């Protein structure tokens, strides 16, 4: 299978959550009110939020995946995963602005500023936007080494989204905990890699 | 998820309006037959709660009723916070069939003249059932309109005869992992506990509900006996009550134990006191698109505001 064929499949898989949501939306529109639950806006909110977090985590898993399994080609999918994280985060944000608060900007700004739980999500969304804009080849070329430094903010996004997830949930922390543990493992892998890198360098120099 | 489609093919939900279910029992029963037929095919499909039965001789004087459009029975019984059956909104609908609401015993203890273990019927049947169409405002900023059936808590309290030491009333939900599988996970320090100040408990609005839409309570709505306090957030409405205690000190209610900065004892609906993580100034009525303004005491200020005169409601949230 060629790389472009694989990409088509990955695109399809990454679109599945959105397609599923559209389908449920259609069922809802067709008066099957069990679709999307009795409170569709809240349901869409949780669903798009969870999807965004999972693509952030998948994006952060690319490098460890390459190193552990030796699948170097995984790097070809990293930008795509980041952009899908951005895509679902935007759906999440648009749902918040349009469906939930219907452009009630006074309340929306107040919510974003006053509630740390929402602020964390908002910061992550802004960074995601920044990284999405600078994800093109042109920007990579123009920014040079600065691009790598900027895109290390992906770790900050990870930190903010799992925090946002943990603090927004009322009592059942199971799912946010799973997200957090996965994030911790992905960061832990990098820390271990760095630590061993410096240790080895020291030994070589000695 | 399979059963969703089976239900919708039996009776298309667009054809069911609450009033028609309510006043045209035949259609409702047909929907019920649909369930039965599916179950008979041998699929492992949970029945939507257990069966409910019609309640008789309900007084409908309408004094406290809201005129607003009622939320359909289907929604009221499929979108619930009842962590004893799981933490997702549709978990109670799917899992509550394991609850056995009859026979049911309620333990009465504390500072009371007539303590003991009461059979549910002994507690309820001496009193005339009343229907109350109340707004229900969840602390999560959504709301419904529900026609409850029950008796004023005051009538039960008067019969039990609290002593002068009884300042508060404390309720406990059933703690039985076999009947309530959500309790295998310690999301809440089981059993669920709620309480009211005695004057709140005696307020004529406070209802001990045994039914809704003219039938006994579906399991997922807290069968066979639950509290309804319409001017407070929904979590005060403790479900499947097995113990009523008359106590001297303010009971420690479950959500306050879990997150004391976010949930108080009083939990009065108040648009001016925000939840730590979201505004309480507005809410979404289930079935509506735009948010609506939340009313002080959920619109029941006339009946209950006097209970809190002189109290700082920002502090005593």
C-alpha cells in the first residue's frame, strides 16, 4: 500500500467521530430524540472535547511510537493528527460559542476569564490555532529552528487539555484520569529519553 | 445502543407528545408492548426501568402547578443523574432494571416519637396522592418540567412526630451493590445522603414523590420514594429513600462532602451565585435551543423566600 493510500484511510478514521456526530445529528433532526441524548448541546460538547484530547494524545504518541517500534514513517502523520486535534477543538469551541451561549459575548468572556477550568481549555485552543497556522511547509521553512521551538508548545497543549478535562468533570474522573495517565506516560518517555541521552554523553566525555 | 432503534421503530418519538401519552394511555401501553416483544426475542435488552403501574385517586388542584410545557415522559425517564446506576445520563435508564422497588422498607429514627421500620405503603397510603407540576433545575444548568405524584413531606413528618430536638431531617438512599451496580465504583461515598432544615421540609412545596405522569416512579427516577424540592437544585432530590432521620445538627450531604466549594447544604436555585465552574444565571430547558434566564428560587420565591430572610445566600449557597 502506498503512503497516499494509507493517508486516505487515516483521514477516514480521523473523520469517523465527526461523521458519527453528523449522523446522530441527522437522527436527532429526524425526531429520534434518543440520538444525542435529551441535551444534545452538552453531548456534542463532551464528544468533541474528548475527540480533541485524543488527537492531541495521538499526536504526542508519534515520536515515542517511532522510537519504540522503529516505524519512522509515523512522522508523516504527525501534522495530520495535530490538525485533527485542532479541528475537533474548534468544533468544541464553536459549540460553546454558538450552540451553548449563542453569541452572548458578555457571558462568554466572563466564563473564559472567571473560570480557571475554562481558561485552561481556552489557552490550549489558542496555542492549537497558532500551531495550526504555522503547520504549513512555508512556515516551517521561514521559521527554521524557531519552528521546532514553537511547536514544542504541543506539550503545553497536552498539559492544559488534560487539566481542563480533569477539572471540568463533576465526580467521575475515570475517563479524564485515563487521558492524564496516557499524557504522563508520553511525557515520561521523553524525560527518560533525555535523561539517558545526557547520561550517555557524560560517560562518553569522561 | 441497539434498543434505541427498536424503540424508535415501535413508536416514532415525533408521534408522542407528553399530553398524548398522558391522556391516551393506549398509545403508551403500545409502546410498552413493544418493549415486551423485544425482550421476548431473547436479546439481552434491559427493560426501561421496570414496569410502572397507574396510580389512582390523584388530586389535581393545580395550586402549585406551572403552566409551562411539560418535558416528555420519555425524556424525564431517560436523561437522569443517578450515579447509583452509572455516571452517564442514559446509564440509569439502561441499568435501573435491577432495582426492586417493592416491597420497600423505610427506617425512621432519631428525635421522633414514632421511630421504626415502615413499609412504604404504610407511610404513603393513609394520605391522598397529589399531582404537582414543578420546574426541575439541575445544578448543571439544565431544566425540565415534571408532573410528579406524591404527598407533602409535611404530612409524613406530622405523623411521625419529631421532638423539639429535631432541627433537620436527613435522608439516605439504598446502599446495595446488587441492586445498584453503580455503587461498585466509589464515585460517591455511598450511601447518598441529603437533608433539609425542618422548616424547609415542612414547606407545602416539599413533596415525597412516588410517581410521575400518573404512574409509579420509573426505577431510574428514584423508585419507589424520592424527595422533590422544586426551589433547590436537583441533587437535593434524593432518590430511592430507605432511611429518614430526625437530627439535631445539619446533615452532611453527599455533594457537599465531595466538593464543599461547589455544592452547599442549601443548594437553593440562585442566578446570582455561580457554580465555581459555570454560570448559574441561565439554563437550558431540555428541548429548547436558546438558554433562558434562571429564576430566583427557581421561580418559587413567593412560597419560600421567607425561609431565608436575613441569611447571606452567597455564603450559605
